[in-house]
């Protein structure tokens, strides 16, 4: 609703004392202001404004297409004090009332959208007459917070409610506009039939929406049931699993380093791996922990809607806002030679090839343990072939002589 009258207000603004009042003439609201200009003049004028009440507040907006401000008084006092501003402001109010009485204030009546007018969006790739952009008004409702226009779209039969509609002659930026002569050409009966079809289409859309929501709920329940069998890993556990998975899946990788970080706008993970050459599959695996991407066109971060949980070794791993893979050169790790027996029949003692550089002596070695020790052997309980003595390959002939092979 329009503010029809407001008591004069004299107050100290950032640039000195100021007077303000609001009044309405023929449905056009004016804000009458008295203020000091940068050139030292005390100036009073009446500016056409749109001043509407909304929930708990009054909103004032100026239109560059409204009639120009009405000049009332211009003086140059020696000093601009509260009393001086107050005196001139009340004189300006008196002059404005006189101008209204003489008929000098004649605001142009603004045309408002009517039933049958076609509203259209201008912006976001839409303009007057474009597809799905012809919204016919079938009902107008005045409320305490503005005018609402109920519309049906001619192409899609979509029902909607519009507000803040502006005349096309006052086009300024993206918005909903109308032209007085841009109207629906059908009869009233045609418009009613259009509404009947739109309501039927609306019910179909609602049923499709409800069915889609039901399917989504079923899928969500199935997914939750599936995921309940796994353990959610924390960041530390995720780091451990990433390391072991890379080393196990790509044996040419000799070393993996993982560093994760938490900051005010999200999380990140940096994984460095060492191998003879860069491995694209490792890069993809690491970068797969990033749950979205930065949209530079709209300057926002967008999460991937179809990203599934990463599950390894029975754990649901943590994902990150940013994930980076870093390759470093390193020679391939030495292959592990499978231990095999050299001779299996030397009493209760066997010699086996433990690796490319070592042999192992296993079996009943207790009677000759001092001799084995004297040859430089080292006893180890944790050998892959069982407890035994480890020797370098260079000692193989000495060990064979000792045990009589």
C-alpha cells in the first residue's frame, strides 16, 4: 500500500542537518527533502518515489523514468543549523501545498497490468514473445504488500503468480515486464478453457512430481540399507586406506604420502606418489575423492549430484572439496623373489633362496647354531618361510659345506 502522509523529520545526517517529509498527490508519492549541497546551498525539492509498506518496514524506491524532481527552495544561509533547516523545510512544505492547490503538481497516471495482458521475462535468454514466456493475467489481487498477478503461460500451461511487474517503457535490467497493447487475443471463454487445461496439466505435473519423489525415497532407502553394512572412516583412516590401496593396486609405486587440510570454506587432500613414470589411473583414483568442482562462469562451487560413496576395505571413505595428485619420479622397487628350496635332504636342515641377495637355513639348526652364528648368520623368528638363519648369497657355499651338502 502507498504511504499517504508522513510527519516532517529533522535529523542530523552524515553531511549535516536534513529535513524529510512524505506526501501523496493523485496516487503519486513524493518525498520532500531539505539538505545542504556541496556548493553550500540549502536546497529543498520534492522527488517522486515509490514508497510501499511491507512486513515491518517501509521500502522506498526511485525510478529514473518518473517525472523530474520539483524544485521548491534554494537559499545560501551563513550557517546551516537545525533551526535553519527546520524553518526552510516547513516553508518548502507550504510551497508544495500551494503548487498542489494551483494544479502545478500533475503526476502522470501510470498504466497497470490488467486481466488479459501478457507478462514476459526479459533476461536469462528470454525476451518478449520467446517460448514459455507468455504469461496471461487471469486474476489481479491487491494486498497490503503489493499487487499480485495470477497468470497462465500459453505454451506450457504453467500457472504462476507474478509481482514487481514493470512497464516495458521503463525497462531497466532483468525483470518481469508488460506492454498495455500486448494482450491475449482469445475470448473470455477461450481464457477459461485455457485455465481448465492448465489445472488439468498442473494435476498431471503434481502426480509426476509425487511419483518421482516416491522413487527417490525408495532408492534412498535402498542405498541407506546398502551403506549400513560399511563403516564410515574418519580422515586418518581414509589416509591409511588410500596409501595401502595405491601400493597394493599399483606395485610399481614405491612410496605414497598423503596430506589433508581443513579450512574455513572446506577441505582438501594432497596425495604424492613415487613411481618410475606418471600413472593416469592413480591420478584418476586420487582426483575421484573430490566431491565437486568450481564453476568459474557463475563464481560458485558445485557439488556432483551423482557421485557415489567411495568404499574400500569395508569403509566409506571421506571425500574432499579439493583433491590433488602429485607425481614424483622414483625407480621401481626391487621384486621380491619367492623363496624356494635348494636342497630338501640334508638331515633335518634345508637351505632356501630367500631373496635375490639372501638365503635362509631352516629346520633343526639347534645342534649347529654356534657354527651358523660363526659364519655370520642371523636368526630370525619372523621369516616368511618360518624361523631360521639368514645369510647373504656370498655365504651359500660355506653354509653348504657346513651342513654337508
